[in-house]
């Protein structure tokens, strides 16, 4: 295990491109979470944020198994009495499909101070037309 004091070189971050076309939401999200956390690297250390960037394209075409298309429900609460808002998976995909993948990955990352920093390295696009504008040569 590497200690923060022992890090001599800066963390080398790579870009990983994920295509969500036809992929199951949960299986795709676990792959993305591993990359963001850095578990795919040899020098993985839990307390150091050493993960890579993850770029997801075609979020409109992500799939779910079983009856989750109608049965999966997302809740939001405003904090006021009676302020709960629910939306099912099918409607959320039509409204903003990027949010579905973002919430799934967010729930799979560790619940600590590093999670917010890891989520900043996740970029999600609804179609593949954005790939011409993405510079992944870093």
C-alpha cells in the first residue's frame, strides 16, 4: 500500500471511452466506477484518488433487464412536507438519459470525500456525435 508521503511522481490519468449502446445499466456502471476509483490499476490504494477519466457516449441507448423499464423509480425530495417527486426509468430516459447513468455510478462509488472528486472525471454524452469534439489524447 502506498502512503501519500511516498508518492514521488504525479498520478497518470488516462481516458476510457464507454459506449452505452445496448449495454445493461448496472453492468456498465460497475465498469465505470472501477475506472473512476482506479481499481483497474496495479498501484491501487483506497485512500488515494488515483482513478482515470471515463467518457460515456450513447446514453440514450442504455438498456435495463426485466420489468425495470416501467418498474424502476427514482425519487427526489425537496425537504418540504409533501415534496417528494418520483419519476420512472422510461420517463427519465426521455427527459435526460445522462442522469440515469450518473445516479447509478454515484451510488457505486465509496461514500466519502473522494466521491465528489471522482464524479468530476465522469463525462456523459447522449449520442456519439460529441466524439469528434472530445480530445482524449492527454
